[in-house]
C-alpha cells in the first residue's frame, strides 16, 4: 500500500508542479501564471481525490510537510518519517512545496481535507507559520514542529517540538574558528534568514566567539549574504563577496549544501587553502568535502532520527499518551581530525 501511495504522490506532484518554473534546484519556485491557475486548481483537486481513495480506513494517517525535498537533508528527515510509519502501520501523505510557503500552506490544506490525523511540519517561514497552525488546530490535527522551530508566541498551536540544539550547532563552529584563528578572523556569513533555526545557529556562532576568544573584537563580521540554503545561490553571493572583500579568512555557512557553493566560489577565485569554510548538518556531501580538504568543519545534525521521533510522538499523542513538549537533539562536530570515525555516505542512525 505504501509503495502505491508513494508512487501516486509522485504523479500528483508532477501534475501540480507542471505549470511552475524553478529558479534553481533549491531556489524559490516561480509564481504560477494566471493563465495556469485553473489547471493547477484542477490538478490539486484531482490530487486530493486520489489521495483520499488511497488512504486505508482504520489506521492513523500522518502528513509530512518539509519546505523542500530537493535538499538531501529533508529527504533524510523523510526517510525517518517513512521508517516510523512502516513500523507503526500508519499511512503517510507528503508533498514537496519546493521552497514556496504559499504552496506549502495549500498542500497542507489538501492533506487536512484528505483526513490526516497528525502533521510533521517543517515550515519554510517560521514567522509566517501561524495561519497553517491555526488551520491544523481548527481541524483537530496534531502538529509536531520539526527542525525549523516556530516563534515562541506560537508554541500553544503545536503539540510538540523536535529540533537540534541550534545554539550548539553554531557554537561548535564558532569554537573551531577561535581555536584555529586565535589572533582573530574576518568572517563572511552565508545565511538563510527566513529560517529561525539558522538565525539561532549564527547567534550560537558569535556566542562561542564572545565566550572563547581572548579578544572577541578581533573577529569581524565582514558581510552577511543570503545563500538560500542552496549551492548555486551561495556560489553567486559568495563570488560577489570575494570580489568586494579581499581579506576574508572564514566563511560560515548555515548548511553543507550552501558550503559547497562557497567551496566552488573560493576555488574559482583562486583562494583555495586561504579561506576556511565551515558548514552545518554533517551531510554526506559535507563529510566528503571535509575528507577532501575542501571544508574544515561541519556541525552535525540527526535528521533521520528527527523525522522518526516526530512520527513516534505524533502516534503516542493520538493514542492519548503524553510526550515531552520540547526535545532538543544534541549535535556534534565533524572535522579533519575525526572524519575517519564517520561513514561518509550516511547521515545518522535511529539509535538514541
């Protein structure tokens, strides 16, 4: 049944996204033209009907909404969600919003109409999630907020929050910079400012500098650029920053995907070996880059476990059990010194 449903969803996604252009593999989806609106609405209606027919009666139905599935971090979360659904006998419905918050909200509406009991939710825009959360509450849908944490004022609208210790993720990178640049450094930040988790990462980075450096004033934020969490977008903005500033020592990126864009930009500028590039996630692509000497550090997360635990907690709540409202998953630092301890091609395990 699940294989059939997964295949069905791929077909639905193809129909619903056929009229949309995409700027990049991980960039924002272009707005659909008005002339395509009717066709898109028909595809959405057909999608809801098909999903409704596919869902079996008698089992819990779990919805999963990341803000993209073109980034392997979120496919790792999906792997954990799928594993837990298989173990618990729950049906799974998911779509790919392709970094479009309007599409994400519409797809969640479709999932609610299809009868989901709980939603594993990674909002594109943390601050803009209130409407989605209100809709879920009104529909009686349990919400487990995963990874990108909503603002505190919206905590009453979710049933549980599961995320990495986002301060620690940034802190580990800041520690590496202080230890390896004891006399100070000029730092370029490659950000994703729509994500609350990334804002906390950057705050954690500078917190480590403040607490660990002998003279924090010697660590200068040269510029903050918007990398979109994407390799191609990060490449463009980092290339521009390198032209504008010839004294950058460190580039801190909010994920390994954008760090690879920084790697490419540094290589093209002929500055390989002169600038230290740090990422976040501990993704296979990041581990390989560290093993090849292209990146120096990545603060690792556990996305597969995060998705797995999200479903487990959702089903527990549906069964009338209690769970911790907020779960913080510890992160760890991957560097050239310990890269040999890790499987370069794996994300994380489901072991606690």
